[in-house]
C-alpha cells in the first residue's frame, strides 16, 4: 500500500508539472519537452535494466515500481509520456489535451487513493467501484474548469472506464478521454 501511495504521489506530481507546462507554454512547445522526456526515459530505462546504477533514479524506480513492471523500469512513466505525445498529435487543441491529461493524472491518482482507502467492491482485477467513483469525481472537478458539465462528466466517466481496460491505464485514460472530449466539443 505504501508503494502504491508513493507511486501515485509521483504520478500526481510529475503529471501536474506537465499539465502546467502545457497550460503555460502551449501544446507545440510542450510536445518537444514531452518527446525529449520520452527519449531520455527510454535511455534511462535501458541503462537501469542493464545494471547501470543511476543513484536517484534507481532509488525512485525501486520504491515505486510494481513487481510486474520490473522488466521495463519506468514503464508507467514511459507510457504516460507516449500517451501525452499521441494525445497532442491526435487532438491538437489545448483544452482537449489538458482535459485528457487531467483525467489521466488526477482521476487515476484519486481512483487509487479512494480504492485503497474505501474500496470494498471489486470490479476489474484490483480495481474497485469506490476507486472508480473517486477517479470520476476528481476528474470531473478538474474538467469543470475547462468544459461545460455534460462534456466534463462524459469525459470523466469514459476516462475512468478506460482505466478498467486490460492495458496500462497511463496510456488508455488520456486517449479515451481525448476522444470523447474531441467528439463532444465538436458536437456541442
């Protein structure tokens, strides 16, 4: 439980940083920063996997990596960077990119915290109904700063349902949220 809490804190911290980066500098400039981070992340992951000891990064990875992710150090972060890059390329509108990444950062972190604290009803593997509702609430709160409530609610729900898919949620959440946001913004 401590490992998961640490992991979500780092997820929240770095994700918030990249959301702020996009909010301040826009998607074009942020794209290059995300691409550079992704490239550096691949290199660091390769080095760590091959036994190179990078003190601070090795410590962070050892403290937050899930057992089933140890074959690819930093897998969650790499997938988040990749999803952020794809989200920018696919949707190319600042509000949609911010909304999609906000669901991934705030919804995912909240779903884990709520699930660990209040989760009683399992719905998909280790996921809980309570965690999913916590993620929807956190996502909705963030999205209401960017979109009208029906669009925000739909994106929060779709994003958190994407967390239940059998693939890493660092990738599925922002892509799914971005798709629903782009469709609804175009329609409404």
